[in-house]
C-alpha cells in the first residue's frame, strides 16, 4: 500500500527550506560587524572604561545612537597621525565633553558640554590631535582637568 504525505506537510517543508536557503545566502553576503574593543584609560587620576574607535567605520559611527554613558565611560578615537579632526553631535542622545590629545597624549583642546542642538556645527581642535576622548558632559570640570594633562592608555 502506497502512502502519500498531506499537501500541508509538503508546503511547510518547502517554506522551511526556502527560509534556510535565504538565511544561508544572507550570511554569505553579510558585512561583518566590527568588534568593539574596551580598555581602561586614566585621566586626571580617574579610571575611564572606553570603547576604541580606531577604524573609519567606528570613527564615523562614534557614539551616535548609543545609550547614555556611565559617569566613567567613554569612547577613545585613535587616529594614524595627528590631525585637525572635527567633531559634531549628529544623532546624539546626550551631551558630551570632547577632549583632544596630541601624539604625546597631552590635552590640547576641549569642547565642554557639547550640546545636542549644536548640530550641524563642527568643532575642530586648536592643535592637531592623535587621540580624542568623548566622556559624559561635565567630566572635564568635575575632575578639574586642564590643557597639558596626560591621558594614560593601558593595553
């Protein structure tokens, strides 16, 4: 006696097969996400846990769309060479202090309390910077930082 499968079971199997193939094809062409690296840095005697933005993709994204930072969290932008890199507050959900450092990791400039409504203004440092640290607004004043303070980077 020959047994046949109900048409419903065949359709369900076909749908699952199409979904599996679609997932495999999407995975083959997916752009891999860059992995976030977090380290500790020290500034003004304060330990700050930072995400590293050391590629053009991570630097372009920055903290846009990010949840607000904790009091001692931030993002450290690392550039290949010192440059007059400008920053803006596009798609930001919270204010920041943006601190620029030279190749010797000394503060060369700061934009304190960068507000959300400053966009599309672009702020550039007074001197070329190799590193830029974004921290919660008020950090610079709270820890009495000043030009010349050194950023200690651990690896």
